């Protein structure tokens, strides 16, 4: 299907919708990408650029605040999933500022860095902050909770995330927390 010049591709709008539900940082990154899309007309690109700048000035948001509240009431090891690296970086900063030890895992890490992240989570780190790269192929049954900071649109991905903890050798019930942005 052809797209007329200046039209915003549907997939780009879906990506923007997901980013808006994640964090202002994720939204800023997606808006910046749209502002750099030379297939869009100059006025539309300028508007996306303005929106991206406005998103960069926004605070982290209620979902991040709610995660911190959740962690106060749930002291066990937890795996937190997000879909966006920008959201992951924001959460890592917020959690570290709150004095919570966090290990970060994403697809951009080398194999050795991924192993080091899992090792740190097995040890002193209370939280493993993952992108989708952590939802497959890992045995994390020493943790007892999954938090879906961003809910994927495919429900099978939620099952894969839970499956990292709910495995043979898991000795506790696995708690699952789903965070969503209102509206």
C-alpha cells in the first residue's frame, strides 16, 4: 500500500501510542524519530519536534511513582519489564536515587554483560530491570515477582515474562503486577 507524502505511517502512530503509555522519555524519543522522518512535510516534522521537546521537560510520571510505592510493600526480588530503553534508563535512575540496587538487562548488552547482569541479580541486586530481551531463555526462579511496567499488546509475551520465574525449582508463589497509565 502506498503512503502519500506527509502522511504519518500507522505503525509509527502505534509506536507513539505505546511510548506515550510507557514514559515521557520514551515518548520524547519516538517523537524525535518522527520529527526526523523526511517523508513527512516540514510543518508536521516541526510539530513533532515541539512535542518531543515538551515531552523531555515532563517529570517521570505516576507509573514510576507507583512502582516505588509497590517496592516499599514488596521487599523480595522482582523482575521489572519495560518495552523502551529510554524508560528503562529513567527507571534505573529513579530506583538508584531511591537507594534500591538494580541490575539492568537489555538486548544491546554483550553476552558477557548479560551474564554479569543476571549474576548481580542473583546476588546483591534486588531488581532486574529488563527489556523484552530478558523475557526469553532465562531461568530466574530465585525471584518471586514480575512487574510489567509496560504491558505488551501480545498477551503471550506476558506469559513468557512470567515463565522466567514460574519454572521447575520455584519454591514460592509468583506475584505479577501490571502497571498502566490512566487514559
